[in-house]
C-alpha cells in the first residue's frame, strides 16, 4: 500500500511538473509581452522551481568525458568490466595514466542513492589512479528470480570485485560501506588472500556508532527492529521488474534526509528562485545539478537494510567482535598488512567524530605506522567526498597514503 500510494503521488506530481514546465517556457517566451513585465519572470521562475522539484528522476549517468592533468586533457573511458544482478563493477581510465598507476576500488554506498553520487570522487581520483566503482542496482529493477541480497552478499561482492581487479588494489569506502569493506579486508587478510586490499580508506563510515551518536543513530536506536520491518519495508508493485521483492524504498530514505535539514533545503530552493528571477542561470544550474543527483533515489533489499540497522546501528556487532559472515565470526585481527586511513568531517551530521576512527583501534594486529587518521576541518558529510574541500584538501591525503603503500602493492603483484 505504501509503495502504491507513492506511485500515485509521483504520477500526479509528474503531470503537474510537466504543465509547470510548459507554463515557465510560455512566460519566458520573448514573443509574448508578459515575459517583459515584472510579473512574468517571477511567475516563470516559481513554475520552473516547482517543475524541477516535482519532476520524476531516473538513474543519472556519470558523464565523465575528460580529465585534466596539468596542461593536458585526456579522454576518459567508462566500461562495465563485471556484471552481477545486484551491482556491476565499472572501470574508468584514460591514456594519461602511467602503466603502473594505482588501481583504486571505490565502494559506493547502498543507501538510497546511485553510485553517481560519487561522480566528483571518481573524477578527482582519476587524475592519478585507474578507478573502479561498485555500481549498485536499484532493487526494484532486479527480478525476484535473482534471489536475495543481504550483508553477506555485499561482502561477497566486494571480495569478488577485488579478485577481478587483482592483487595490490587499493580500496576506498564512502560512508555506509565502510563496515562491509572493513569486514571484507579482515576476511581476506585472515586467509592471506593475495587479492586483499593494499590500503583501505574509510570516509565518514559508521564503524562504531556508539562514538558521538548523531540523529541518524538515535532514530535507529529508538525503535526495535520489528518496527522498521513493519513500517518502512514495502513490496515492489507489479509495474517494476522486481515485483514482489521486499525493499526499503529510496523515497523514504530521501524523505528522512530532507527532513533532517529541511530549512537549508528550502533556502536552497528559494535561492534558486531568486537566481532565476535575476537571470543568473549559472547559479541556478548549480543548484539544479545538485538536486538532480540528490533526488535520484533507488531501493535497497529489505534483507540488506534490516541487517544493517540491526548489526551496525543497534547491536554494534563489528566493534564488539560479534560480526558474522556466512556463519563464521569475523576476526578483525586478520587485518595485518592492509594500511588503514580513516577520514572524518568535523561537521558531519551523519557519522559523528570517532565513529570511523574506531576502525584503527579495532585492527589490533596492524602496525601503527600502517594506520592514519585525518580530520577534515569545517567539512560536513557530503563535503568529505565531493566539492572543493574534497578535491583540494582530502584527496591529496588519500593520494599520498596510496603512494606511500604502492611499493608494497607492487611487490604483492610481482
């Protein structure tokens, strides 16, 4: 019923958005006198803001066509190198990379947004690395015949992806996947898997949510797991390939995030309205681009979502040493040579300060010289992996960390 109500509302708003867009174009048509009056541009701007906010959105494209390094510009190649029902492995490279360039696997969050949310992360790291990224599927588009997908499967996917890329790969986990990425590194390390990551960087990840709990953590702790199962899990309607699959809808995740900072989102749209009235199309386009990505959401399988709530936010299974994969307890002491970098944002309202840093303390068998912590001052959650502060302050720290341990990675390959 929840999903059907949403689909009905989306259909109605989609039609209204289309008419609003037509109205905005008419009011700004230079052949119509109203377009030159004070009322015309104001009304057109209001209709354009509404049309943008209410329009339905699909999966965005990465659209990274070139990368500039110094004075040179190189064409970027994007390819699917491994296909799986619940997520593909994408590779980005360009002819400007040296033959022995580091290979970096970026693990995108499976948290309601597409991997394209990390477009800026990929583009920046392409300057020095051959970049791979997990392109998770929208669960409502995966047929029920493909089976279930849970935390165990997520970890298995990461291990498979690392095997495909090969020994000496560096791994970067952004936010939520820090937990399964850390688990995968421990599992592979304990087995002395030759494809275990050379380095693992975790940015804004909920390794131990008991440290500096945020409002997101509080919501997960305030209700029993049964409440989430009965109130936020829905069945995919007949109109989608994944009909009948139980999911946590992306639109619920988006609603929650928007509600957390409703005032700032309203001011952003008001700012876009003013830019349009003033004829500042460039500033308005920047806001539009952000919300085009931010509002493009996808569903998670119910199994994965509920296990994440239970083990990451309620039971704290990883930091307590109780995290299990395929029936076996994960030994975090298995991380013995994968160099760990923990990055946190000073103003992160999703993962509080200390939650990601906890990963360094849990790796008890890893030498201290293979651990590093970086606190990005005056940076929020989104700014950790996107924007100028990411490009100019955080990415160089990551590149230096990879560079420090690239020699070890090359020895493993050899």
